[in-house]
């Protein structure tokens, strides 16, 4: 154990497959450093409300923020303009047809206040491995034969952990998100984990809940 810049305990992971209690995270949500991106560790993390997020050429950082941004499927907000798009044949949605391409597009999305991408080559390989094992999904948006938007995440069976989305046409990522939520709602998913607050997600109905509440739902 060492101390981070905010003088809070910081847990350094070794080869052992473990994480400290999420309550040990600092005020920014940083819980642990190090370890690997094996499917076993990633699944253990997501099932315990933890996710990796770090820059290239840096140690793996593991997070469990409080509060947590989530969307309960029944609370999805759809604007009048989006309802019109959903009724039209502007876009069409597919699932798991080009997972690797979705990863590549998401990695290229500029992030405000962030240099480079956290979807590093190692991260791509790790999520591809999860996808091949059936624990990750992608949702793709097409305009004709052109891929114009989409998202991917980790599927825990009744909770979907959204990781990243992209759009090269207006409203394509919103279309992907809304259609995904509607599909998961039909399958009785309890929530979509959105991790941290953004105005974009809030506009779609996502809300912040306490980490304690989130973990209770996740484990329930």
C-alpha cells in the first residue's frame, strides 16, 4: 500500500486475482493500480462495480466512482426529434456484426480535456477477448451500407456496462443508445451502467445514484 496525491490509501494489484473494497476508492473514484487486463480480472472488476480507465503507456488504473451514473431502461428520455428519427428509415441497428470496427472508431473519438485515447491496443485486445467469450457486445448504426455510429460494452446478463460510443453523423450515437436501451428493457435488464456524468447521458435520462445503491443493484 502507498499513498496517492490526496493522501488516501492506494492499492497496488499484483498477480493475485483480487480488488480491495470499493469503499477504499479516493474521492475521485480511483481504487487500485496495476494488475492485468485478463478476462477473469475484467469480469471480476465489472461484477464488483469497478472498471479500468487509463492513458497509453501508463499503469492500469481501476475506478469505482461515487456517485455512479446509470440509466434505468424504463426512464429513457426520447425527444420529439429523436422519435421522428426512430420512426423513419434513416438508420438501422445491428448487433455484434463488427465489434472490432466499433472499438477502432471509439478509440478515435476526441475526448474533452484528454490527450490520446484510453482505448489502447492492449485494451482493444482485452475487450475483443471478452467479446469472443460472449461477455461484450456492440451495437452498430448504419446509414445505407455505411457505419455511422455505435457503442460497445460489457454484458453481465442483467446489467449492461456501457464503455464508449461514436458517431460520424448527427444523432447516430443517440439512435444506437436509445435502441440498445429499448432492446435491453425488453429483456428485463436492471440498468445500464454509464459510469460517470455527462450532459449528453443526462439528456437521455441517465441519473446519478450512490455507489452503495449501485452495488446493491449489481449484486441483487
